[in-house]
C-alpha cells in the first residue's frame, strides 16, 4: 500500500467528513445569525410603544437597523458559499470563511457602537 492509497477509503478523500461537518456548522451558524438579525430588524419596525431614551435605537428609520438586517442576510449567503467551497475544496474557501466571520460579527459591532 502506498501513502496515497492509505489516505483514501472507498474513493473518499481523507478529511472529507471534517469538511462536511464544518460546512454544516457554517450553514447552521449563518442561518441562526440571519434569522436573529432579520427578526430584530422586523420586530423593531413593528414595535409601537417603545420608551424614548434619545438613542438611535429609538429611531425606527435609523440606518443601523437596516445595516444589521442586511448584514444578517449577507452572513447567511457567505456561510452557505463558504460551506460549499469547503466541501468542494475551492481555493476561495478561506476568503469566504473570513467574509462569513466578518459579516457575522459586524451586526453586533453596529449594535454596540451605533
């Protein structure tokens, strides 16, 4: 047995299960992040009796609400693209994972800093 044949079982490349699990995890995290921020965006628009605190969170038309919702959607797109890239071993996978992390963290930064 050569070293290349020992790294393959039934024609599947070594480490494929790890890539699949990473892809599934990225998809789940992306979907959860997207659902959370889109829900925050929409629920804030629907809320009627908000206490006035004088911050941007009170302003329904503040750009931050739209930014957080769109970043949540971008996070889902990046996570799905990264999951596909990981599964297919594309060279672009690290860039897409980085984009998924950035778009996933960005809404939290926007919310915290305004």
